[in-house]
C-alpha cells in the first residue's frame, strides 16, 4: 500500500465519521460528503490499486493516474471542503479551541509572497513539466520510494495549492481577481497542450527508455513486465500525450465556467463585462 493510498483510506474514514457527527444535514452538506467520498476513492484508485501498479509498466495508465492525482482529486477535495469537515470529528470544545488558535492565536503565517495564485500556478506547472522530462521520469520510475513518497505527493499538494485559488468551498469564497484566475487556467492549459504535442507531434522517438527494451521489473516487485519494442513504446507515448491533451479540457472547462459565472455576477451579464473591458482597453472608461 502506498502512502497516498493509506491517506485515501484514512480520508474516507474521517469523512464518514465527520458526516455522522454532524446534525441536521443540508442538501449541500450531503452533496459535499458524496463528492468527498468519491474523491478519496479516486485517490486510492490512482495510487493504491492494481491500476496504479499496472501504471508502472504502462504509460497511458500512468498518465491517467497523474491527471487524477494532480487535477481531479484536488478539485474534489477543495470543492467538497473535505479538510474543513474533519473538524466535526473533534469534540465541540476542542474544535472551538482549534479554530480560535487558527484564526486568532496563531503567530506564524505563510508569507504573502509565497501564498499567492501566481506562485501556485508556477509550482503546479513546474512539477508537471519536470515530472515528464525523460531523465526525471526514468529515474523516478526505477525507484518506487521516490514515486510513492515524493512525486505523487508533489502532484497532490501542488494541485491543492493551485485549485485552492479557483474552486470555491462554501462558506469560503474566491477572492482572486478574475483576470488572474483566467490567466492561471489558460496558461496551464497551454502548458499541457505544448507538452502533449511535444510527446506526440514534435518527436518521432520514445522518450522514456525505462518503458521498453529488456524485461522490466515492476518497481518494488520481483515479477517482470513484458518486453515491448521502441515502436510500441512510442505508440504508448502518443496515447499518453492524447490523454494529457484531452484531460486538460475536463478540468479547465468547469473552471472557465465558474470564472464566467463570477464575471456575470460581477457585471450583470457577459455582454456588459465584455463592453466594460472593451471600454477600458480603448481608454474611454470613466
């Protein structure tokens, strides 16, 4: 069992205990609970199941796992307010003391130079790109402990950092400027597109030598994987690139819809927002 697989199981158990401890559930809390359970289940599937082990020898499956851990799971955990729900596992007095310390008594705070959306976008994109560099990918795939204890947690944490500034979790509101939210999403989409094209269209070679050649030992196991040719490895790489490309829309489109709704709420309508932006660009705004 991997560290994140254990975290997923513990998270699901805590979510159920927290839900059971609350009284008078609203429809919103019920939806959040279902989303949280589904998200913890996805995290276990991507990191602790047979699918995750097969991904150590199959690049398309490996890419699916990356996308789940880095994008789908963070969006689900942030949107379901899963972390905040854990407070209900504690007694009322302990919960009040914790919240009082967190909001009033806490002396150490993260610097605003680090805790901001620009840094979050940079961290997510740097982790994503560096993890798919051939030299890094091959080195990590040959060392199970690096994948389990460093790479996958980095995916999850960078995703949580990033989507914390985009996905609301009632009662927490998003206070990042709309143009900055849009920039975060568009830049990350573009990064995923360029990386996918680099892996498929802009190259004729298989990048990752660890995925082909001699019988490959599954990391941490005594069994070996099948021998595949360089051509087969390149085909797998193209499939993985397509997954990366297509999955970019699955997380980006909901975020763009949220940003558009916030824009309409602020300006009354999308047309009014576009008209106001046009006026500001032309210099005729009051």
